[in-house]
């Protein structure tokens, strides 16, 4: 995708004067988008109504809040944090203890508003840790955020009464009487609670980008030095953004407690911080909606892939690698990239070349999966279940030469086909670039 | 009445090297003042000291009679002193309009607000749009600053500098690297935006300096060797020897 023609198109689009949509029209469009989002949130568990699907949708809702809150730092303020799960995790632990107190009758608070406990904890720790970390930016900030994450993870072992040791803190979300028939026992009730919070948080975080603070955060991302000379203190802006991001992460953490009725210290560790970074990055940090895509996709991959293969982390890593190499702006940037094709009504020209690339990619992927799965079987399962494994509905002997040759052949053929498929894609983009330039000449 | 900007025995050393060596300077309200001097004289360092980018080693800087020595850049900016940069220093991934809006926000009192919707702030938008027009970038209003031409970026640099309505404006080589016509446009812009304000500028182009400045200070090796009207500076022996005399031929092309 890093084709000069593609870049030329992207540049042409950036240079083109904005269409200057009327503010009224823009508000109307925005309202329509939010209405559509609400409709999707409401309809999703009706369409995907199996138990595991509803549970996955709930996890997606939580991940969306968490990933968007992370992007308040990375995409909007230019702060690369390796410790954002700290605020998610601490929010979750406080929420878990609060939920247990509600269950014990010592606290009177509706379960549906438990996320406010998480928000308060996330905000409080955001203020404390943010005060320390945001004095720096760039690499020092990234390192300090990692240090805080390690420190909090270490504390989780030192205070078992609060963090529950290895087993974590378990809780019960069904407390007290039903309120209007809702006690959050069934998964679908939990889903709708999460969806409601997700919707509110999405709107609030989007609204934040439209405020003076949100705009100045973009300025800090672009050029913190210059911000000082227009009257703003970039440290203060980073601090406020981190505290608010911590608050939203805390909401996500509290919802996680309601969803799983369990929280362990690994949810606030560096691995969890890495996952949210991946969600934001793969989705695309340059667009508000990017992390939403990333959160949905990665949550899906995590639950779906892990059902099918033990090597799912390997595929996950490869996917991340391919994304960074070929679409460093994330999936959202791929969407943006195709705007000129839509505007010039030439998107159809890309259909056939893309279909060709998809076939080539499928062949390559089949070879890769075959090689990986056979290797996995040979190394880990051969002694228990024998050398023969089944894959794609076929039986393969992992000790024979034939299947291995086949895997290599698929990889080679797929690679060559992908090379060949790149040419018509390039030609189609050249045509689109020419059309864009003609359009600008008028 | 106190001078608009006053420097008292300002010194700055980096390690053992003294860059600014006891500068005294008083600039009156409404004055257009140029600082000239050969390369390495410390002109940009002087701007960095005045605007709070670097701390002073010793000495004092007063803005409207108030001591601003040691204040952070943003605090100095809020007190009414704004500066531009020799190397263009804008927000490349924001549009021209957004660049100017960011530069306007503080002066309109919105501070770190996360409860105002920026699109609904009529005063901010009116001021930013007025600036877009003033710096001649109306056609580029929604273009990302990073893809503007060099001269356009320089105009935006000035726009961002004056956006907050500062009373004292420091421009660091506003016409450097421009063609003749671009320089003419820039001079007209500077003349217009500094109307009724105090302007201090570092400039190498002598036609710009002598055309714009009410008074000129000559900085050589971190010391002001002369301050006066353009006519006085032209006639000053020490200046001719130290700067104009030796470098008059090359001064035009110097950077």
C-alpha cells in the first residue's frame, strides 16, 4: 500500500480545499451517525443472541471505552503510554470492593451506577500519577508510564487484601431486589448496561475533542513548544488529558467487574496496557473512530481465534506486524485512503484488482496456517495423539514430506500471486490519482 | 511612563561562553524596533531570553514596567508579549484556521475549558477568521498548515504570533528565505499588524530594516554597540566598522 501513487492521491486529498459543509448540515449528519451507533448497540444482541456472542459484545463495549480513553493520550495529545491499564485496573478493583459492599448491605448504591465508582478511582489515580508522569513528554513519559505500571503491578502482590493475590477479587453483580425487572443476572441485561455506558462515554469523549482543551491537546501533540508561546502550559494540558483518560478507563474497569464478576491483578499489568495500545493503533489513532474498530476487531480475534487454535497469539502478532508495515495509520487510515476513489466514482475500478489480491492473500494465508498448525502439532501434540492432524477438513501426516511441500508451495504461489496482483491495483490507483488531479484543475 | 519593554544588564552564558554580555535596552510603546548584527551576535538568543524560552544568567527584563524575569513562556505570553520563530514553528497537522484558533483561545478567556464547544464560540471563530483574512490565507483556510508553501507558512507564523492580541510583538527574521515579492508582501503585513503595537524584530534584510524600523539596535558579540534612528545608525562610525562597514556587501545575503 505504500505506493507512490497512493501517497500522491492521499496528498492531493489533503491539499484539496475542504468542501466547507454548512454547520447545520454537519450537525444533522453527526446526529444521524450517533443515531446509527445507538441502533447498532441496541440491535447487536438481537442479531447475535447466543450466550457467547452476547458475552463477546459486552467485552467489545468495554474495550471500546478503554481504547477510546487510551487514544485521548496517544492520538489526541501525542502521549505514548505503556501503563494505561493501571487506571482501568484500579477503577475495577475499587468497583469490585464497592460491589461487594453493596452486596453486604454496607453501601447503598445502584449497580447500574457502579461505573461512577470506577470513574472516581480512575480520575483520582489519574490526577496522582498524571501529576508525576506528565511533567515529561515523548520517550521519558513513555518510560515513566511503564515504571508506574510495573510499580502498581508490584503493589498488587504486596497488598493481597485489596488486590486479592493471584485469585483476584471475585464479586456478585446480582444484589438486592430487581429494579423494574432488572437485576443484571442474565448476560443480555449486563450487555445493555455496558452498551448504555459505552454510548454515553463515546459521546462524552467525542465532545471532549470539540472543546478548547481537546483542541489544545491536538496542538500539544503537533508542537508542544509552540503551545507555550500562545499562552498555554503543555504540561497542564497533558495532565488534564491524562486525568480524564484515567477516568474513562476507570469506567471501563468497573464495567469489566460487572461483566466478569472477577478482577485479577493481571488486568492492570503491562500486558493489558500493551493490548489497549494495539487496539488503538490497529484501529487507527489518527481518527476518533479508529480505536472503536480496533477494540471490536481485537476483542473478536482474541475470543474467536483462541477457540480455534492454540497458536492464536502468533497469528495475532503477525497481524499486528503486517498492519504496522503496510497500514501504519491503522484501519481508519485505509478507509480515509479510499475517499478519493469514492469521490471520483472510481471505487468500482478497484473491485477486481482487490478481488485478485484477496485470492492471492488467501492462498498465502492458507500456506501460512498450514505450516504453523503442522509445526504446532508436530511439536506439541504428536506424542499424545499421533502424527496425523486434521486441517481444513483434510488429514495431514505431519511427519511426511508431502504436506510440508504443499505448505511451502502454497506460500510461494501465494507470494508470487500477491506480487502479480499488486500491478492492477497500482494501475487503478494511477487512474484515480489522474481523475483527482483533473478534478482539481477545474 | 514605563517603557514597553526594558532590558537591564541582561547576561546569558552557556557554560563558560558568554552569548549575551550586559544588554541594556528600552523600547517605547508603539515603537518599531529592529535588532541587527552579524551572525552569532546573539540576536536569536536575546529573543529567547525575552520570551522566556531560556532563563537569564543575570539581569532583568521588564514588560510595561513589570518584572517578567524568570517567568515561563506562557506566563509572559499572557502578559502581552508574543513572539515568532526564525524556523517556522506552527501546528503542522492542524488547518490554517485551527492554528489561528488555538492561538486565539487563551486571549478570549477559555483557558483549559472542557465544557465549551469550540465550534460554538462565536468570538473565537470571528477572531480566527479575521486573522485568516488578514494574513491573506483565506483560500487556504482549511488546508493543513504542514502542506502550505514556505511563504504561506511564514505568514501563518506571524498570524499565530499576533492572534492573542499581544501588545509587544517579537518577530525573528520574518522575511528570511523569501523572494523579493514575498518580502514586500511580508513587510506590508508586518506594517499592518504592528500598527499601534510595540514591534521588535530581528532582520537581516537591510531594506526591510531601514524601511520599517523607527529605531535600530546593533548587537555585536552580545553587546548593544549602538541604538538610534536609521539615520543615526547609518552615520555611526562604530557600527560601520563593526557591522555595516565590514559586512555591508554581504549583509543582504547573510542568514
